[in-house]
C-alpha cells in the first residue's frame, strides 16, 4: 500500500509539473510580441493566393527545411550547445554613428545597421527595411547582438515614408522597434498576412500594404513597389508559413532597387532579373547559411550565381555581422562578398555599419 501511495505521489508531482510547464508555455506564446495568425478578411484574401495550399504558404520550388542528417530538434541542440569557433567576435565591432536626420534628402543613399536592417533615401523618400534594434529572438539571452552593434535605436530614425518587412521572423521583425516607430511610419509594405501582426500591435489598417508575389502598388510621386518571390519560410511561434515571405523591387524616379530578404538559391533570381532588367542596386542575403538548411539560405558559392542571374548594376550583401545564427565565422560573409564580386565581375558595396553610402 505504501509503495502504491508513493507511486501515486510521484505521478501527481509529474502531472503537476507537466501542467505548470504547459501553462507557462501557453502564457509565453500568448505574449503580444508573437503577433497574431491571419484571420477574417485577411485570411480570405490569403486563400485566393496561388502560393497558398489551403493550410500554409509554399515556395515556387519544392523546398526542404532541413537538408542534413539531423532533424530540427537535433540541429537546434547542436547550435545552442555545440562547440564553435569565431562565430562571435571577441571585442566590440566598429559602428559609425551617423546623424540620420541630417543627411541630405536630395541625394540617394543607404545606411546599413547590421544584419538585414538598413535605411534608404530614394528620391527624397525614406525606406526602412527589417529594423531589428532590440532583440532578434523571443528571449533576450538567445541570439544576442554582437558587441558594439546595438548603436542605433528607433529614436535615431527620421520619419519613415515606407517601412518594408520581408518576413515575420524575429531577426527581421522586432516587435519593440516597430511599436516605437509607428507614429513616424507613413506606410508599411510587406507580404500577405504579415499585416495581421501590425494591426494587432496598433497600426491603423490604412497604413498597411500587403502584397502577393508579382503584385505591385503605386506609392505616388513616381514610386512603385512590386513583391517578388523568395525561397524561405515564415513564422514567429509554433505555426509556420501562415504569412508570406518576399523580396521587393522599388522603382523610383532615379533608379530601381531590389530588396532581397532571406532566400535560398532558386529559379526566381533569373526570372526577377529578366522581368526587371534595370535594377541599379540589388541587396542580397549573405550569411547564416549551412549545408543542413541549404535550400532556405544561399550558400557562399551561390552568391555569384545570384548576381549573374539578377544582372543588377551593383550589389550589397546583408544578413551578417550582427547575429550568430549559423556555424560559420562572423567575418566569413565579408570574404564571400569579395569572392563573389571577383567571380561575377560585378561591383559590391561593402560599407561599415552606420556608414553613409551615396548611390549617385
């Protein structure tokens, strides 16, 4: 009888622990920063997309998330606890602190803040892309910014004509940053479904422009933006691919700029280059790649192929130098960019973080 009572006690303790952990998990996932799954009219529009299979968005090409021998759980454990070398700099990186509000409005320029966050001035309009200024994960102790790279905050930004969000991953959509920016953002351009997060976070619906691949919208004054494909995935919680991941072509009075977002290599690069034959500057993902996920992030040897396919006048690479999301050294993407420039014969801009690069 005593043995039975002891077993019952152990069972009660185990069940209670599981219940507490489950409740804690639910509370954690219900935080506002996780956003909200598309619903109502927005969901009905999503269902009309040729890139939606009835349950989720899909890539144009068959895409496998994990291409190695390990599953996602095993890969995550290895990433969190495995031994790595020089994936994070030992000392603070140098970042130029520029007064962004004092930069000339009559010249085209770009300022990169590290990873995939950057500010463009195009014919007098400010375009802010994927601003991550506080944290790139749901918890502050994971995916920390490299030392010295947290120089810029929303308060440093000028008024934004167009906030571009390529997809809703944590390292591209920073809840606290976009909340603080809202009063100074005139318009948000993003993929289908991502607007649900913004509406949930207090953005007026009239500010939100959600595009399917190959959809275009006229922004006025000679500005037009077209959503173009990417080969990736989306999601902020446990449910993936409920929103669309995208790249974008901005056509302005002076030039066309392609904002690449995150993407594995695929046929879409050639198609974009053929349809938009006048791209002046193309901004490519270059970093956080690995053979274990080689279909959703481009490998170094594919970078020059992307450049040749797009056939832009010049390039700049991002998605590096601020977070460690893979096993390569933190400086390897810079070497990739130099090598790709040599292989493709195309000029590649390589500014310091915070440095102003004039596009005239």
